[in-house]
């Protein structure tokens, strides 16, 4: 369960909960592929990294 950052804030940034789910899914898949290509160990869940990227404004929904 995701407690921090608040899901309401993430939805406000994106505008739609379904759009949020799609963006997080796509970004986490990209992060997973990069970690496999670069032979990096799985340090933290890629979904968590994707959520924090949206929260910090690194990824902006169009």
C-alpha cells in the first residue's frame, strides 16, 4: 500500500486515476528494462521509483 506520496496528490498532478496507472506502468516497465540491460541489481521496486518521479515533477502527463 502506497502511503507516501499521497495518491490524491498524484491524481491531481496527472488529472485522472486511470491515466496515472498507465503512466506508472509504462515508466516502471522502462525502468525495469534499463536495469536488465545495465545488469543492475534490483535495489528498489521500479513502481515506487516511477511514482516518485511523477510526484517530483520529473514526468509530466500531457
